[in-house]
């Protein structure tokens, strides 16, 4: 079996694919606004920052001065989700719609909203 060296165009394509894969593996930040509750539309305007890392399968959030580092994290091309104690989060990757749930003894509080990618990379924001 003979191995041939890559031509210049093939090498450029291979390097571009590696660079894109590396860039997408970096943590990404989403700035979200929770605007609706399950009981009432447009009932709030609460900011939430979400940081996820596809490669490391980590998911964190910051809301109202409280930090969350989720367990049971699932990150796919379709959705991002995680849970922690009495909280869970789910994000649709095609629309960046978000659902945030807090489980209480007597009921589940469900909030909905919208996210957008942060203009500053998550690593630079720290």
C-alpha cells in the first residue's frame, strides 16, 4: 500500500476542517431572556446566561446572581439539556428557544424564552 502526500488544495481543505472543528469545540455562550411562564405569556423579562461545551459535555447557567453547573448533560445537533437538583434546562439548537424548569414540592414552575449567541466568545468573557 502506497501513501500519497496531500496536494496543496486538499491540505488546505483538511486544515480548514480541523480549524472549524476546533472552533466549534470551544465553549459557547448564549444570552437568553425568559419572557413567558406556563401560566402567563409575556409575564417576565429575566436574563439568563448559558455556557455549553460540546466537546467536554458541560453546561452552566447564571441567573439572578445564582450559578448552576448541570449534571445529566446532553448536547446534540438538535438540543442542549441538563438537570441539577430541582432545576432543568432545555434549548432547541435550531431556534435557540429555551425552557427553564424549577421543581418545587407542590408544583413545577416552567419558564420559556429565547436565546442568542453572545458576540464575545465565552473564553474571552471571563
